[in-house]
C-alpha cells in the first residue's frame, strides 16, 4: 500500500515539475564562444522570455562551422507557446520575424530554426544548408 501511495505521489510531483521544464537560463557554446543566451520564464502560467543570438555559419551538412558571441542585451520573444516537451516562439529581427522551437531532450534542449519554404529555397539557391538543431545547456547565462 505504501509503495503504491509513494509511487502515486512521485508521479504527481514529476508531472507538476516537468510541465515547466523550460524555465531557466539556457546557453549554447561552440569553440568556447557563447553564441546563444535564452531566458525562459512563466508568468501566471503563460511562458515568456528573452534571447540573444550571435551569428552562425554552418558547414556543408548544416553543423556549426563558425559563431560570433551573443550580444550583451537580450531581446523579448513573443508568441511563446508550450506544447509538452516543445516550446515555440518568435523573435523580431529588423523587418523579419524569426521562428524557433526548443525541444526538451533529457536534461538538455535543442534549439530549432523554423524556416519557411521560401527561406529554405533562398538558402538552397545560395548553397547554404539548413542549420541543424543547436544543443542548449541549462544553467547560468553569462
């Protein structure tokens, strides 16, 4: 009986804690350069946050080749929606709106660039592959 009760309590605790897995400060590094800083939080049950992205160059298979440091200031993200282990959001970049998702992968997350068909065609025409997801680590944002 106690084992069943304990298992039920642990299951409820795990479920409650896991629905806001995204909250916190996330970073991505390449060659010891922090090029992504992402802060995600929840206010009244609604996710939100800020991000800072450095420039990224990819190699022929979409993996990282070269990055520049993330700027000091973070920009507000919007249209933040959580669906289980995925959080999607938008970022205004000059005249464009960039779309992203982060996917929970164990204790880490992956940042995915959501590219329109037109953007994919433009990249292909310039010989630039679609970037692979970027691994994010939860911890302090420098």
